[in-house]
C-alpha cells in the first residue's frame, strides 16, 4: 500500500494528473468519425478528463494527444519537423532543415510541429506531461507526434518506458519560444556546428569506446564525463 501511495504521489508531482493546470499543446482535428483507425481510442480519455460522455466528444471538435496528423492535416507539411532518437539514456534532437543537433527540444509557439520518433537500442517513451503527450520510440519502427504548443515556457520531458538502470536520468526539456527566439537559436546552433576546416580531423568511430562516441552528445545534453563513465564504463 505504501509503495502504491508513493507512486501516485510521484506521478502527481510530475504533472501526470493535472499537467500545469491547463492544456499548453493541442492538435486540432475534424470529428473523430473522420480520423484514421486507432485515433478514436482517445475519445474516452478526453471525455473523462473534461467531464463529458464519450458520445458528446465524438460529435464535436476535440483535441487529441499522442497521435499523428489526421488525413486532412497530413496533406499539409508541418511548420517545423524534428527527428528525435531515444538512446540509453538520453534524447537526440535533429533538425533536418538546418542540421542542428541538440539535447533539448526547441520549438516556436503556435506552429504546427511534427516529431519523428525512433530508438537506437531499446523501447523508450517520449513523454511531455504538461502537453499530455506521450508516444513510444521503438527500434526499427518510426512513430510520430503532431501538435501545436500554445504557451511559451520550458517543460520537462521524461522517458516513460523502463529502459535500463539509468532510466530515471533520461530527462530533458522542451523550450517553447517566440518565432524570433527560435530562429535566433537555430542560427546560433547552426553556426556553432559548422566545422573549422583547418582544424577538422577525420575520426574512425569504430576505434572509439562507447564513452568516447557518446561524449559529444553528452555535452549537448549537459551530462558530465563522470556520469557518462558510470553509464558506459568501457
């Protein structure tokens, strides 16, 4: 009983029951009858959260979480696309248009965001409690999230799937900012990642240990060398 109470309390503190008190992200859609198979599973969950019957939700426009775009929305490209890879024990964010690689997710407010999720080793789950968004990242299979963040701020991101000994440390954040701030961040990080050609040296990654290979990514995620060595001692 004590363990159950403790687990519920931790879940509450992480925002699982009432994330930030209000919705800060949504994906608007047409009626549930028109969305692709599987999406309608969200209807009972949304109904319970908003104090409505499932039938009421099915006859009006709703916000869905943890799903890709509807067929209608999927015909239009997203404003921002980010490829996110889960590895033990962190998230790697890649922005295809600019080539920026980061350890935290930066997105502009009130823009259509498409997240392409994958995993390199084991199953992970990308979870933003404040957005009520959670989606599995599965090795060998691409999954997707499509949403609009409606409020600026910094929100924690967790792995919600037990993925190993350091699962609890697999955390980062999503930074929702103005379009101007987002563009400045992209420009700054694009410039920072451009190699100094007179200093660039080719490295055979096959000769690197796991710690050496992960070191550049660890620095991006704010993980110091001591912690990295504990995770991958070889």
